[in-house]
C-alpha cells in the first residue's frame, strides 16, 4: 500500500512523497502542480494589439511577461492553458491581470473585488494589532 506524506513549513506545501509497494525503503519525490490561478496583478494591462497577430494571454498568473504567456504554466500549473486569440483589428485594450475576468482575456472590472478585499483585510489587520 502506498503512503502519502505532505511536508509543510510556514504554511507552504514543500513536497509530497510516495512510498512504492515494491521498495519500502526508497522515497520517490513527486512534482507539485498547481491547479489554482494566481493574480498576475491588481490592475489591468493597457495593450496595443495588432490585427491578425496571434496572442497567448496568461490564464494561470505565473508568467513573468504579464499579461502574456511565457510558458511558465508548463512547470507550475500544467492543467491551466493560456488563452490564445487573434484580434480582428488594431486597437488598444485592457487585458485582465487578476485572472478573475468572465470575459478573458479582456478586463471586466473583477479586479475591483480583489482590491476591495485587500483593503478590508488590511483594515482588519490594523485593528488586530
């Protein structure tokens, strides 16, 4: 029977290990994969798009080239694929950074909820001190 151990330090999941049935003494490390989206920012990105050019919007939030995908999801969140799109005409748009939009890749104002929640949590923290 396989045993699963989870190692946590300071609230961060460090690793999961599985003990195979055949070799009880050896430990096999498993790669951690995120299925949760993280915010790439709190405010949308203003971007000039060119018609006919293909873009890949980061849907996981791990990319260092926000709001566009740099392939980081392959290592950190392989189950979350970027949203690929091609605009029909040249235009300047607001692309979502918080990754909560219902109209991806375009901003729909969802970041206001995140900013509000941040402010509420900050105020709560001030009064707990």
